[in-house]
């Protein structure tokens, strides 16, 4: 029986990932190069230490001023995010979860400061009973620790949790934790190769949360 839902943040609640890629692509283009989507997808939902500007430097075979590029990126990226809203259906799912008496958690490979700032700006911070971030673990997704710790924080067994994810690394972390997972990919992640999950939505507006949980529960009972 599903007793709680756990959200990812970047790309799922707010589509930070698409904007991040497009701004980087703009900078690469200004230097006569490009950042392949497939290469960037490897970085989504995890932390590998990959530096896009070092990658650009290697492609151009010449030195670049990383600090200047980083400042250009941050100025453009943060100005866009300042106007960004939650993805369609997110707040509806949060409200439905509260009405259904479900516990609500968040597990992200990003930092607490990053996530909490955006959640507060969106006025949805108070929905979350537990937030686990990269600050709380040694290894981020696709390692399952973030999800395991979130379940423990919520006082739930892994089989009582339903995860919502947008990335392949995130979905893999959820499944490695032994949890059910529904993916809601965004513009950047929809072509990723995902592991086997319980359901896929193009948007949270496609199906009410109650119906999603019934679908997942029914799928599990048939196994």
C-alpha cells in the first residue's frame, strides 16, 4: 500500500534542466561549437564532476576564461529561473497527496540551499515533511541512499513509497532502493533510456494522483 510520495526536484518540479542545457548550448554556439544532448544527459540527476567549459575548451583546443563563462552562464540561467513556474500538475499532486493523507518527501542530488530557495519562491516548501539533498549523503543518484534516507525520515518502508522522477539516473536510484517509480520526463530527458518503471506520464496533468496510485498498486499486485 502506498503511504507516501517522494519527488525529485530539478527537471521534475521545475524544469531547470532544459533551461540549463539551452543556456549552455547558447554559450557553446557563441564559440562555434555545441554541447551534444546525449553527453549532457549523462550529467542529469547526478554529479560526476563534469565541467562543460572544460569540455568546450577541449573541443576548441584552446584556453578559455572559465570564470567569465561561468558568470555569463549564471546571469542568463538565474534570470530565466527567476520567472519560471512549477511544471504543470505539480501543485495539484501535492494538494491531492495532502488530502489523501500521504506523507510527502523530496530527494535530490542538488544542494539544500538550491532546492529550498526555489521551493520557497514557488510557495510549496511547506508541503514537504522531509527533504534529503546532496548535503546529506556521500553518493548521490543513481546510488539509492537518498531515497532510502527519505523513506526512513518519513517513517515508511520502501514498498510504501512512490517516487516521481524525470531522469534515468533518478529512476535507477528509486528502483535500486526498492521503490515504485513513475517517470515524468521533460524536454531534455524524454529521449533517455530509462530502466523499467511502473508508469510514464508526459505531464502530471495527464492523470490524477489517485488514479496513478491505483494503477501502480494494481500493477504491483499482478506481479
